[in-house]
C-alpha cells in the first residue's frame, strides 16, 4: 500500500488533480447526459448500469493511454475522425431505436416489459464512451501532467491517476443518474408525459452525436 501511495504526486499537486477531476466530473458532458437520458427513460437502475458502462469505457481509454494506444489514435487524423463519426452514427441509431420502439410506460406495459436488459444498457453506455475521441485527448492531455519518472513507473502512475479520475467523475455521474431516476419513475407513471420524454431521450442522443461531430480536437 505504501508503494502505491508513493506513485501519487505530492499533496499540493494531488489536491489540484482531485479538484480538477471533480470539476470535470461535475460538468454536464456527453457521459452525464447519456446517463440522465437513460435514468429518465427507464429509472434509477438503468441509469446506474449506464454509468457503470460509461466508467468501463473511460477505463478502457485509461489503459490505452497508459500503454500508448490512445496516443497513436490521437496522432492519426483518419483514426480520430473515424472514431468520432462512428460514435456519432451509433448515437443516432440509438435515437432512432428509441423513437421507433413499441415501448410503453411501466404503468401501461408492466414493470418488466419495457426495460432493456442490464447488459444491453451497459454495452450501449460502454460503446458510447469508447467511441468518444475526446476521452482519448483528455487522458493524454491531463493525466501526464501529474506523472513524474522520479516517483517510479510512469505507466503505473498513469493508471493509478486515471482510475482515481474515473472513480471521481463517475461517482458524480452516479449521483446525478440516481437523482433523475426518481423523476424518470414519476414520468413512467404518467403516459402522456412519457411520450414526450421519448423525444427528449432521442434528442439528447442526437445532441451528443452532434457534439462528437462538430467539437474541435483541441
């Protein structure tokens, strides 16, 4: 355990890292909006599973960044653009799937008829974050600033800091998802509002897709 702590920066730098991680996690980004949309659509459990999927996608980029794969993608305009457009297309597909589904509010359809399986929710969230190239750039631009070869393995430092960032940001996403899950369960009991909410969910997915397509690399 002591060797693990030795990989962390000195407290002034580490406190800056934690504050920055909290600030980034609290900022409404694509991941948070995805979790909110799922919570409103299918309740707290769906939101929580979606956050776990988002966290897994982010953690994948953390490992990729530590071992250099993310750097190769970020350095290739073609790979970066392909990832971005594929991710946007996937979100548009999810939006269309939401609108065209024959799902009904829980009050009309019964508790188990409309909810997607947990694995499907997890996979959708995982894929959404995995195809967000901004995650690549963030890990490459932010985490390395707090590593130092004098403290030992830079890869180990990168992974440790990346995991701390992941837990910090997604803890906030989880709290937000659970909060909106309460609202989602109320919406499910009001069929007229639910039909409007389906359009809201689809709009959020399309908004995230537009963010991926039009956001700058910088």
